[in-house]
C-alpha cells in the first residue's frame, strides 16, 4: 500500500525508530523523538539516540526546534542535552533534521535525513507510538524552557503578556461558586499596573495598584478549572512585588506573594468541586 502524505497533523507525542549513520545499515542508532507542536506549526523536540558497541552504551540527546508545514518537518539544533560515550564534538555534528510525515496502514511515520555540519546526511525513520510525552522528555523540555526565560529575564527583555511564561502559584479545589481575589503592592513604585486574564480572556486590562488595591470577584465554572493570570502591566518596573489574598470560602483564605515580571505571569488554578444532586 502506498503511503498517504499527511498535510495537517498534530505531531505531539512519542516517535520511535532508527538512524542509519552515513546511510550504513551496519551503523545504527535507536531514535526516540518526542515533540510538542502547536496550531501554528511550531515544534519543540527532545531527541534521544542510543547504540551499543564494545560493551559500551553510546548516544546523544538534543533539544531541537523548528516548523511543520504542508507535511514537511524541519528542525534545527538548539542545544545538546547530554553525550554518552560520544564526545561533545561528535554529537554536535548534527545541525538539522528534515522529514516528511506520512500515514501507512493507520500508522504515522517520519522519513527523512539528519544533516551534519560536514554536509554528510544520514537517513532515519520513526513511527508514532504515543500521543503523550514521557516524563523524562517533559523534564528536559521544561528545563530548557525555564533556561530560555531566565536568559530573557537577565537580558531585560520585555515580552508581550501572551508570550510570557506562566508560573503556577497554587492549584486549589473549593466548593464555593465564587472566589474573591485581593491584590496589593508591598511597596509602591508609582508604576504598579497589573492586568488579569481569566481562562485566556483579558477581564481587567489595567488596574493601578498605586491608586487602590485590587478586589475582584470571580465566578467559577463547575465543569472546567479557572486559570487566573496576574500580568505585570508596567512598562518601567521589571518585577512587581505583590501580595495576593485568595478567599475561597466562608472563613477560608490563603495569602501568597507574587512577582510578575516582563517575562513571567503568575498563575492560579481554581477548580470548583462538582456537586452531585
């Protein structure tokens, strides 16, 4: 049966296969490729390779990023995570991956090449074996993303609110139909504006804490968690120093410190307990 080439597909998940080094069938490495892709076709991947020679385990692990467009995947090396048995120089020969996504007998497949800095290419094939990422891949990708945001913060980047990392402050269950969120600045700088997003919607575009503290009543949906983002709305104060009081029921309240910045939003996740009638 001829393969069907896939033009639109979520690549997120685990892909497994093998790499033929310099297209030599006698030089193989097992490949585990774990990807996150979004609706716009952007891809972030962690790639593990493993082989065995002279009683030694060999391998290189990479972070790669790129795009998936019209059935074609293109990834470029972003970072070497670890080298096992190979030297760093050997691992860093990899520069890019290009592949075509196809579907054959209901199985999604990647077929393509690994490009080296020398111009040499090695062929590889992988099949999708799971729609979920492994815990080790999640850890590697999260560590890389944290590192990226740390560098952006150190270099004083100002990111748009939707591009900032969301740092979870807490996740709470409550039987109340609504909660009250109170936020105040610990010390006023004269530019202490914040914005509030509820489940992706900007419900409070700008509130100046220098004028008065914020008090917001949030009604909870019984079916889905409510994600509340606190966004630094200042254009001059890199990191705000705030306190948040979350009232989640009669006589029940919790106090938190918040530090939203130019690269990070603070997030609360509140789930209303389902009431069985």
